[in-house]
């Protein structure tokens, strides 16, 4: 909790994050839901004012060092959050403000693997020609 901001903060590391435009996020969510045996795509945060989604994943890895992946994600306005960066989670303070909301709330400790979210992002971007 950041007392100065009154926000719930999550440091990227043990939890990873992939950020993308909402339109691509909807396709990635559908892809992951179809592929998952339990129909879960993991916790997803919407940022309505910027029209972006953040997928929370399993632990961050070295994906952010892969220049080919970086270029592919850059072309579709997506990115991998860097270790040590912070993600602001939706909170009661955000209700009605339009800043953040849950698309898919966390379910216990489930988070998809970062590699699965990245693979779905690449596949969905390729299919749509983005």
C-alpha cells in the first residue's frame, strides 16, 4: 500500500505483467480462456481511460531482454513490465473513477505463465495483422 497515493501497489518480480491495447487484450483473453482447461486467463486489469489492459502473470522472466520479442510487442503497442516496476491494482478508491477496474479478478494464487500470455499475444497480433 502506498500511503501517499492511497493505492495498492504490486512490484513486478514474483508477479509479472504484460500490458497491451484493450482490443488486443480481448483477443488474448479469449485465446487463453480457450486454451486453459479451467477457462481462466488470470487476473486482468483494465485501464479504461487509456484503453489498455494489464495481464498479471507468473513470475517475470528475462523476456524483456529479447529484442525480437520487444520489437514484435512494440509494433502492437504492448510491453512486458520490467522487474522492479510497479503496477497499481484496482481498489475501492478507483470505483467510479474510471482509472482501473478488474476484467478478471484474481482467483487465489492463479496466474498464467508469462510465456503463455506472450505466446497468445503474438498469435493474436499475427492473426489480426497488427
